[in-house]
């Protein structure tokens, strides 16, 4: 059997997270992802932590790909990419809008070479509009999209999310767009052009906040640890100074929570008798729950709530996450042998298939590691590859990172 995307070839031109993560998700499912990098490489190759002169962060985000170095300022490099596009299924790019058009690699130009190709563009603000050329990295996207305005405590400076939310949302939507395009190409014979804006994917993720404003005109405000629609549904501090997340999204769960906390007498309070009334009277409810939670240790209370069926979890640090028996049982952390870093631990793709699912077929590539290989597949002779290397159009490197003249 083969992986779901076996036989699909993807050209990836992208830096850092959003575009490369989309490429990795496709590569994990079997696509042949050719990561096209400038002579200096993806900028993420310089991000810490660094081991053996290699970025572990880059390694985590770029597995299962091949690296082809091309200096896109050279016409020979554009010719190579046109030849590659002619035999590829997807062109995934995350350049600033308009930049690739000037080089002859815009959507219309690539589709003139291969009408069936799926062309997915990922950018901060989209391919059109007055901000199309505006720079947009993760924090700027979170700020512009409104996400930061509802994050943190009321009346205080917004708190940025602890993970790269905008980039990850963008990567997931870019992957979705690409897969939809591939299905469409098979069904209808035409590859689509997808315009994925990181701002718009963040807005899409803020579904409740956007719906509230568009329906009522009320501007959503930050709520700290509280939930926008439900109560109690937040973090509580316990006796041992840990934090416990507790959520009660229906009447039955609320009743069970009150029983575990010894607050049965308040369970029948008419102010708390329904989902909407509990939220409306949250300022009266939370002062009852907080001190009751603070009388208990986190582990003991978590166990009691789990037995009762109340959704809850301690706020884990990453050591606690990776030591948890659930995560261990599911094999989320895998030990792999990396040709340059030796044994290393990494997280697997979160998707499990019944067979031929995502795995670690090849480590993240060294810069230019597969240039000679890919060029040879396109019909370039060893002599022609040597000439391209000598002219600075490309570079090749072996698995140990040393620069070599060309593939023999």
C-alpha cells in the first residue's frame, strides 16, 4: 500500500512556519515536497536551539522534504522551476504578494506551464487590497486580526498566545486549500489558485468573537480566564498553587461540579439554573466556586472531578505533558535517528491512520542536499549541474553538509 499523497509532487517556496508547516503536513502524508531555498537557505535554519550547527526548530518543521537551492535572481533558476512545475501537482509559496510575478513565477505564469497545477499562496494580508504588500509575521497578524484584543485580563495590556497561533492557523488552512485543489484537479481537470491570508485565517478562528460583533455591534473584550459563553469555564487556583481548568458546558455537569465541591446547596439557585443564567450571573457564581476549589490540592480535585465526569485538567508544563501516560501510550514522542544530530526525540504527526499513515521517511534536508538529485530528475546532466553550481545558480551538499561540486 502507499501513503495517501504518494505520487504527488509539491514545490515549496517558503520561510519560517506557515508555508513550511503546510509543506510538512503534505510531506508526512507521502507527497514529494521539494523545498526550494535561496543560497543562504530558509531563514528558520538560524533559529535556536542550535546543535551541531543545525537548528532543531528547523528540523522539527521540515522533515520528509528534499532541498533544492536556486538563486531566483538568475534566469537559469526560473527555467529550472518552470521545468519542475511542468511535472508537479502543487506550487506552494509564501512570498510577499507580487514578488514572484516579477520573477516569472506568479500563479498565471506557472499555470501557463501546467494548467492542472494547484497554486497555493500564503501571505500576511492576502494577494489583493491596500495592505497586500504589508509585512506580516505571527505577532503582527495576531494584533491586526483582533485576536490580541480579546486575550489577557480586562484593562491590561493584551497577552500574546504562548504558541505561534497565526502561523499555525495559516498552515492548516493552506493545507486544506491545497488538498481541496488536488481533489478538484482530479475531479474537474483544473488546478485552483488559492489565496490564503494569515489575517483572515485568524479571523476565521475567532468565530464566536466575530459572530458577537457582527450580530450585536458590541466589541468583544478580553475576559481573562473566563469563557465568552459559558460559566464556570475557566482556570482556578488550588491549595497547592497549581491551576486547574474546569468547564461545565451543560446543566448536568454543573450539578456534578457543585456536588464535588460541596456546594450542593447552591445548585438549585435560580440564578444558576440554566446555561445562559449562569453566564449572566457569573459575578455571583465564581466567588462561590473559587474558594471551594482553593481548599483542595490540584491532583486530588482533578481526580474527583474526573470520576464525576466533569471536564477538567491541571495546567501542565511540557515535561508533565510528555510524561503523561496518555501521551506515552499514544506514542506522541518518537525517537528518531538523524544523520547529523544522531538520536533525537521529536513529536509525531498528530494524525493516525489505520495504515500507511504519516511517518519519518527522511530527516529535514541539509541546504541543497537534493539539488543534484532533483536536477538530474529534470534531465540535467552531471556536467550541466556542475556548470549551474559554478555559476551560482544552485548549490549541492551531501548528507553531512559539505558543499560538493555536483551529483556524479
